[in-house]
């Protein structure tokens, strides 16, 4: 990976960490509200309690993986998987449900469903770019390793 690719991957990594830590903290600050919102989803009603704790835990764990060089690729793959799941959920809920609850917090709750879908797709693509750039070759000469 050349220096330019390294910088792109680092920017994507930081964006994901900020996104997931922000989202996890937002959910955990009022986990009961998050659980109730999830419970309103016709697709998640029965597992709302589990999802209310699992999603923020996964977001934090992925952020930790992205922060440690040794686990970075696992973090990118996990981030991609989680974002694809979120994207699939948005597509499913908007296509097959009459009532569309929003369990997003903070800034993201101000987005409409179309904007939210675009946001998720952009992050899906960013993870793919980071994975492809990271797996192409080894680091260039110099000290680009971050912990």
C-alpha cells in the first residue's frame, strides 16, 4: 500500500471508530429508550432486549479492533458486516412494514429513510475500499503502523 492509500484507509478507519463509538454511547446512555424503539419494529419485537445490548457492544468491539493494528482487518470485515446488516434492515423495514420506527440516536435520527440508506451504503463502500486497499500489499517504507 502506498502512502496515499494508507492515508485513505486511516481516514476510513477513524470515520468508522467515530461513527460506532458515537452510536454505541448514544444507545447506551438511554438503553431503555433504545430497547423500546427496537421493540416497536415488527422485525425485532421479540429480541429487542438482546439487540439493545448486542448492537452497542458490537459497535464498541469493532471500534477496538479497528484501533489495534493486529486486528484491523477483522475490524473492517466486522464493520462491513454490521453496516450491511443495518442497510438490509433499512431496505426490509421500508419495503415490508407499514410502521417504520427509528431507533437511531443523535444526529442520525434527523435523517429520513432515503438519506439514512444512502449514508449506510456510503459506509458499506468505505469499508470495501479499506479492505481492498489494506489487502493489496504490505506497508510502504516508513512508519505507517498505528496502534
